[in-house]
């Protein structure tokens, strides 16, 4: 009834075409759930049709015309008799199936006429049962049962229910005596139980006024092989006596318990979906399905419950538990109870099974046709075709073939429980669909049927699920496994159907909830992962010019972070919208080819520079925003026609610094490996010159999770100055990598201070910012020493000794951006901006780690401090990219050339080199010098990934 209420609500929420329950589930829960449950329900309905036909043949051959059996049953017992009966059922079942398929093929209107005849027979049978119950109050039928002590005897073991009889004043033993004794004489040795107990003949149907209901009211479950014993009768039993012969007494054929009986009873109520299966043939499905289904359930439930009570009030318990009628000569108990004749029940049962079989053969093909027409299972599409009037011809043929398989199996006792699971699964998902739609409160959820509630639907769903496992947990798991396989197949085949289903609504609600949670604060270091904004360019045909950027992005996605692939189209929104749509389709197609899971975004702007800036500013949504930008190296930047690409690239670098975003710049991206390539050996070299929050450590680890780089080993080179403690630095770094659970070889490269002057101030700044961050994280001294970069800072005596005033200046610049400027040929300090708060201390001001460091000019307010810094270190503070040309030729190239020489020597054979990327000059005059520096730095290296941190820690040793 709960399922009928849920189904009524769904059926009245719009037009329900052919497909019934499948249509309701698929449009409410999506094509995957709908298809999986629909196929299972179809199989259940089809095999149920085979069961009904077999039941019809069994009644025909056993009770109506036994002489029609082709394989004779006379004289056969046990397995031989069962095999002969099954062969008869196969032959006659095939004949009846062919006749029923022909009727259904001719048209559903003939089925409806036949069903009315069958219904009339069923109603007459029910009325005959009620009439028979009333008659027992006046004149109970003669239906004797023989009891020895309190044990029920098998009827074929006796001719008279007595031990001996008197004939002409002579005591003569009966057949029963000879069954329990070793001879027919009175002095024979007999079974001890037979000797100690009396024979009693009771009425199997004592009548409704007998008071037998009180005896039958409570349960009496038996184990298999136990003797059926009548309550209220006593017997004398010797506990030492041997086990009695099993062929004398009526035994329980199975171990019974409540849940088993529920499972046996349940198939009798599986017809509630018959009306919905034929929804396409109903004049007004929204009106007919609720009224017809609820009325049918109410009527049948009343009949079932009343019959259970009336049978318990009229019939002896031992007769009710005698499954095969062994104690009553195999007579039909309900046939004997009915009035005026047992034949009413026999023919009623026969026509009832025929009608149920016809209903199955009518509803199942329509269900299959609806699934096939939706196209969610490709190989079933042919079964969506039919006759001109819509009759599912091909689906009917497949249904007949599957039904014939069930008839050939003949004994469906082992298959029947799975069919019940399929029905229960269908009911469960109908309830789930109604509850989901009610709770989501989608604007389209406006059912005409108002007598529903989500709690009732959840109760119905819970009961269905519980009943599945109560009846048979193993069959429930099998049924769910079959449904899961169908679900995954539909998902794999790409059932891309947008039906406004509830699962989509759940996704939207869950996404909204997750985005709101992300707004509560920045992620902890342990949860940090690269959320990459990939900036690509498109040509005149809107094709991506750097497709390997997406290959590299895919290889970096072991972190399972967000990916946004963005590009800019030049023009106005009104004029270039179609062009932008083509570009978006091109991005989506390339993302699908490269298996990049993420989003595409195209902006239209008056120029490409502003478009890229807009993407950096507005990409993402709420807390789900990018924290890393990937852009390719402008390889033709020296050419005059590509000068604008140079400007765009450097502006992107500057904007990522301002926005505290990490930056990845792959050089020679076109030669990077595709996703299909595999490195069987090699190494990834990391040149860790300036601490960047751990980006240089994390990126190789993520790359090595991908099958392209999995066989590569990781080498870490850290640069030490001449007066640093190189041995201790290497030892500390190895310890740190161990705590990070990263396998890598470590090598310390010693270089002169002047050889890495481009990085000196970034290292100085990073040390001071590290101190600030560690203080805000409230770490202990031991924890600070174990944190990243602290292990190398403790070994870098040169930085602390050479820049004392710079460090003091950084202490005094807490929370603000204090700028000191001098003419461009003079000494300069490093300018830094406020970074985002750390996860540990959301409200505390912190400093970016390396990412926002740039070379700037000094201004008057800090002139004296600047001069003091110059005095302390007159060489290292020069803005190498803003020097006058004659100075630049010597000093600017020195750092790049020396580093390049060392890198070429150590990493010539590396599959990939990760290198710190220094920040660009604040003054745009030095842009070309900056690019020339990077060009010389990476000259002769095939695959280089320039990395710049985003101003926060991205890796930690703590769990």
C-alpha cells in the first residue's frame, strides 16, 4: 500500500506514457537507476509469466484431466514421478505459451476481454470459499484425519483409522496394525509408541463454530523432518525408543519461520504494477493508476487477511501444515471447504493462473519497448519497434523466448526467490523516487494525488529493503549485484539523458552545500591540491594551439583537484558569441580526448590580454577557485610579430603574483609526452634554489602517480653557498623527505654567492616569512625545526650573515607593504604584499612564501634603510633586470650562465626538470631582460617546468 501511494503521487505528476514503473523511476532517479531496475523488473515479470503458465498446467494435469498426461504418472514414485510431471509441464506449457502469445499479438483488446472472463471465475471462486465457510457453521464437511497419540498419520498407511476392528465377534487387525507391527496377529511385536497410544479420528474441517481458532491463532514453526502433532492431545513417548519410521507420519517438508512464510506469501501481491505496466494503453493514466491500484490492493488485502483468519477458524492446524495433503489422501482442502463444489476452486485457480500469465505477457513487452525506445541500452534498440498501432511485436517475441526458457527449466523453485527480489527492488525505488522528489521540492513536483508524504515513502523503501534480506539475504545480494552490473553498463555506454531527474537535483543541492562549506575558510595544508587554471590560445578556427598543456594537466591530476581550461576570444559579446561557443566546444572536445575532468570557460574581451586577466580574476565559483595557473612559454617572443605574446605572458606572471597564485610554465610544451606514452626509466630533477611552499616537492610526487611518469625516479638538487654547511644540509633534507614519505635522491650543489644572486633576496625574504608563519602556527621549537625549509635555513649561515639589515627591515615591515626606492642603478629591497591568512590562524596577517617577491625601486621614506642595506651587501641587491645595458651584459647573464652550466652538467639526461622561477621586474622596461635571463637559464634543456609558489605551504610532514 505504501508503494501504491508513492506510485500514485508520481503517476499524477504529469503524463505517464508507456513504461509504467520504469518511466517513473528513470524520470525521477535518472536513466542508470531506471534502466537497471527496469530490466530487473522486466525479467521478473517475464519469468513470473512462466511460473503462472506452469501453475496452470500443474492444475490441469493433476486435478482436471490427469489422463491427458503424455508421460504417464501411474505407478511412478519419487524422482521418477517428478521427472515425468516436469516433462508433461514442458510440453503443455509450450503449447499454452504459444496460444497466449498469439492472443497478445492479435491485440490488447482481446486480452482485456479474456481477462474479464478470468476475473469472473476468480470472483466466483472467492465467493464459493466464503459460502463454504458459512456452511461449516451449519453442516461441516466430512474430512477425517487419523491421529496416533498426537501424531498425524499418512493416509496411505491405513484403510481404517483403527488398530483392530470387530467383524462377526472376531477381532481383526487392520492395515495400520500391519504397518506398525511385524505380523498381522494380535500377539505380534509392535512399535512401542503404537502400543502405548490410542488412535483418534478427528475432523479436518470442524467448522467456524468449533473454536479451533484459539488453537491456531499462535505460531507453531517446525523444523524439517519433524512430525506434525495436534495440539491438545497427549501422548506417551519413551525417550529411549528408536527414531520412528518417516513413512508412517506426516512430516514437515521444510524448516518454517516467519520470514520464510512472508517470502512465500509475497508473490501473491506482486501484481500491483500491472496497471502501471500498461500505462500507455490507459485513457487517463493519471486517474486510472491511483484509483485502480489502491482499490485493487485494498480488495485483495481484505480477501487475503479474511481468508487467513477464516481458514484458521475452520480447519485443523495439522491439516493446514500438511503441504502435500498426505494425511487427507491428497484432497484439496480449500476445494473441500468451498461450496457448492470443489470444481469451482479448481477452475477458478486454473483461470486465475491463465489470467496472470496473460497479464505478464502483455505488460513485460511494453516495459521492454519503453526501455528500448529511450536508447539507454544500445543493443536493445531493435526491440523498440512494433506494429503500426504501437504493439511491441519484437519485444513480445523476446519475452516469449525468455518465458519459454523458464518453461523448459520447469522447476522454478530456485529462480522464484530472485524474481521476488526484482519486484521488491522495483517497489523500493518507486518509494525512493517519491521521497526524493518530495524532499528536493523541485518546482515541477506538483502531483494531483495529495495523500502522500516523504516519511511514508521512506518507510515503504525501508520495508522493501528489509524484506529482501529477511526473505533471503543471499538472493538479495545476487539481485542487487545484477542490478549494479546493469547500472554500470548503462553508465559506461554513456546514457547521457537529461530528464530533470532527482539525482541531478541531489547533485545540485550537494554542490551548493559543498561550496558553502568551502567558503568557511581556506583549506588546510593537508588538503591543499593544485586547482589548475590552464590558459590556452585558440587559432582562427577555434582549435587549441597547445593541446599538450592538457596532457600535462591530466598527468598532474593525481591530486583530484579542480581543472578549468580557459581561453579568450577577441571581440564584443554580441558579435563574437557564436565564435566563443565554437571555442568552448573545441575545449570540451580536447578535454574529453585528453581525459581531463574539469570545466571549460571562454570569455569575450576587446583584447586577449584583458581576457586572460578576466579568467584569472573570475575563474571558479566561491571557495572552489583555482590556486594555480598554467601557461605555456612564448617560444617566439624575440620575434617582432610575437611581441604582444611576450607582454601578455609577463602580465600573466605579474597577476598571479598579485593574486597569490602558484604558476607553472612548461617550456617546449609541444615535445612533452602524451598520455599514451610510457617512460620505462629515467628521472625527474628538482632544482630547489628558493623555497616555494613545497610546490617543487609536491609536483613530482603527483606526476609520478600517473602511468607516464610512474617508472621515473626523483632527484632533488639544492643549492648551497660556499660557507653553508653542505653535509648537514643534505642530511637534514634526507630526513625531511623521509618524514614527507617521498622517495628521492638528494644532492647538494655548492655555488658562489654571485652565481645565484638573482635568487639571493628571495631566499632572504623567504627565511623571514617562514619565521612569521611558523610563529602564527603556534608550533613548538622541535616542530619548527622539522618543518620545510627550516632544515636548510639552519645550514645557510651565509644568508643570515650577509643580510642582517634586510632581515631587520622585514621584521619591521609586519603586515604592510613598505617600499624603499632608489634610482635604478642603486641598491634595492624586495617588495612584498600581504598574503591570504593561514588555515591555522585565519585572521592573522601572513606573508607569501617566495611567490610575491619582485625587484623594485626605492623611495624616499626608506632611503636610509636602503643605504644601510647597500652597505651591508652592495652587490647582491642589484635589480639584475633593470640595470643599464652595459651592466646588464655582464651581471645579468652571469647568474643564468652559471646555473645553466651546472644544470646541464647534472640534469642533461633528465626526463623533466623543475626549476624555481624568479619574479619579473616591477618596471616593465626590464621585461625583455627578464625573458632573456630565463631563456639563457634554460638553454639546452629539453623539458623544463618553471615553478613559482603561490605564497602558502602546500605540503606538510604531519598526518
